[in-house]
């Protein structure tokens, strides 16, 4: 296999790892608890190392079954609205990548903020697999549980050997476009519940006793009996005087 084919192999494996990216996010919030968006063409850079699984040659020449591994693929331009790091592993399915592109599995750890006007934030991991140029987003963890979509890899790329490397490592640069949807409600990804109200005694709760208005301080003088008393608003002291009645 020629060196150019090695470059193609590594390129394909990393284009497939281009994943979800929030920079310049174009979004379309929809009804029914679903958030869909498109990540426009974005440039990524990273380093791949190829593992010669079967030791098929004294000097490294990739063959079918060899694996490309990337620990961190990052966007060239960072965004305040996102943080992303991608791990990718791709297997060569033919001695010549032009005959059969590698099969790739990768995991992205990311934080994504859509900004105004929707103001939705996501944090977690997404999982994708498939063969370039189109790969499937097949769910994830955290806020990306149930995510789906596709990654459209592009043909524009450049690659150079890592200076001084002896393990076949190559610098990769490429562009990619991503379309995705993320559930924002329901069993897969329920909205965050509001915080519980502060636990404090009501200052307006009143119980009439012997023609006098009594409050939570009166309840506290004999709470074993008075916590069951009902106030003018229909609530018991147990509910409206939770501190006094020991319900906090």
C-alpha cells in the first residue's frame, strides 16, 4: 500500500470522528420535547496512530484489519458555547481504502449551549458509528440520551506526518457537517425539576382558638396536639408550620 493510501485511511477515520459541534449552531426547536440543529461546516484537527494488528510487514504498511486510534480530535476555533473532545477507533476493511472505507466507532464528550433565544444547554456523551461519508449518531449519555442524526464528512483535508514520529502518527485537518436531534423531555431526558421551596414557617397562617388568632408560635407550645389543627386557609399546622412541627 502506498503512503497516500495510508493518509486516506487516517483521513477517513478522523472525518468520521467529526461529531457534534455547537459553534455557529443553526437550531430549530420543535414541539413535543425535541431539539434539532445543524452544525455548519467546521474545521477539525487531530492526530491518529495506526496499530499494525497482524504485524504484516517489517516496516509499517497498513492492511485490512489494522486499526486507527485517535484520543483527542478538536475544533480549530474554540467557542464559548461549547467544549468537545472526541475519541475515535476505526478498522481498515480493505488493503486499499479507495475500495472500502474504514468502519468507525467513536465517542464524544461535550457540553453544548444553544444560546439565545432558546437558551438550552446539553452535557454528556454521544456515540456514533458507520462508514464515511455518512455516519449515524446512535444515542448517548447524560443530556444526549436518545440523540440521533447523521454526520456528513467532507472531502477537503490535509495531512502531514508528525515530525520525529516512528509509529505512523499523522496530523489530520478536515471539515464536517452534522445534523442532529436531542430529546428535551419525556422519559429519556426529563426536564430538570424546579428546586423545592424553602422550609420555613408561614407568617400568615392563622388558627382561631378561644376567639383569638393563633400562629405557628402558638402551635409550638404544644405541637404534639396543635400540629394537627387546621387554619383559616384550610391547611394544617403540619403543612404551614413545618419547622415548628419538625417536618423539615
